[in-house]
């Protein structure tokens, strides 16, 4: 017994002596963060809206934090690769990720997804939201949302809608429209917005819920006709285009971008990243560039973003189940 007591005293004394040394290691020191470059995972190839947004924030964060924020493009189907890398990275504040609306849809479309889109990450903030634009060929009869609904319900012959691809925002908006109106329409998936809108201008199908950035200039030039936006209310600056919800109450499809980190990011680091990113988001130059790309700045709290993500997952899980949409 005396030997056991002696060993216990020695071990206890060692722990007490080391406590001041171990404490700084156990607690994340946000005051000294960051001490080295950060990695910003972008789920898209260089070029395009997603990459452009990531580079805007990567450049400004580099200036504000005083450490290089390296944009790391990890393109893959639906952004899964970048998400997997983020999930498996250390929660030390040196890896962040730019998810977009496909991130929550994946849970419904991909049966064996290797992660939970919310619980396996640390939500930091929702950066932006953006609606889609319902467009038709200029030779089509409808000019208002009410006329469009009546037209699609009563059209004699084939009724088709196009999108940038299976599982895209435009695809799911079309499926939601079918569910809410009872319209029978066939989905035509394309490999990108450009080819889809080209065929719509050529009269190959009837309508498309397309991204504002690609479709609005075509509508303003008369090559397409804008019927409605998919946000719950009209978009500031586009007041001449009604919201589809004005004629179809409850209809809402809002795309989004946000920033997330690996799971279990310590609270001090989460706060530091959140504050820096939201500050940059609301800078006049950043806001101007986001609005020019068809988006609206948000800047939610981590908890608000988490609740938004869970609600978005539930909404699209229901739409996918009811529509039968699936990836080939």
C-alpha cells in the first residue's frame, strides 16, 4: 500500500506541475489565430460563380487576417469531394469550405452519402441567397405568372422544362412547381445552364427555372421572356418582375452559399471566423459584387445557419421523395 501511495503522490505532483504548461494547449488561442495559411475548399472548377465568390472572400480574408487564404478547388459531382475533405480535416480553423444549395439536396439524391450535410460540419454563416428566374421563349403565350400557370395546366401536347442538370436548383424548382400545381411536365436535363437556355431560345421545350446571372441578360435583350422570380417576394432592383408566389402562394426556391468548417470547431475560432467573414460580406465593394451576380448578402449567425440548413434538407427531401427525382 505504501508503494501505491508513493506512486500516486508522484503522479499527482507531476500533473499539477504540468498543468500551467498543458492549459494553453487544451484551450484554443483565438488571439494568436491564425498563425499559418488557411485552406478554402471550393466545390467547383476555376471560373464561374462559385469559384468567383470563393476568391472574393479568400483575397479579403488574406488581407484582414494577415495570413494567406489559399483557394483549393475540388470540383466533383454535386460538391461531394470538397465536403468529404472538410469533414475529415482537423477542427483547428485552418480549413473552411464554401457549400451551396446542392449541399443539402445531396442528402436526398445520394443514397449512400458519406456524411450528414449539417451534423458532420460546423456551420459558420450563410453568405448569400438568390432566387431563380422563370423564363419562356418569347413566342410563348404567357406574360404573367397567372397566365403561365393557366398555360401549363391547359396546354395541349407535350410540356417540357429544362434545367442545368439532375438535382440542380432549376430541376427541383420545376418539380416543386409540378407538385404545387398538379401540372404534368417532363424534365429535360442539360449539362449546364448555357446549353439549356440556348435550346429554350430555339423553342426546343417550354420553360426553365434558371439562375439570374445567366438568364436575366437574355430576358432583358428580348431573347427570352421573364415570367417570375422564385424568391418569396420581389427582388430589390428587379421590381418589374413579379414573384411566382404572388400567384402561387407558398412557392419559394432560394439558392444559397455559405461557409462551413470541420465538425467540433472550438467556439473561440468559430466566433473569430464568423466575425471576419460577416464583416467582409457587408463591405460595400463585396455587397456590390454579390448583387451584380444576382445574389443578396445574408450574414446569419452560426445557429441561424444551422437551422436554415436543416429546414432546407427537410424541404428538398420531401420534394425529391414526392417527385421521384434521382441521380442516374
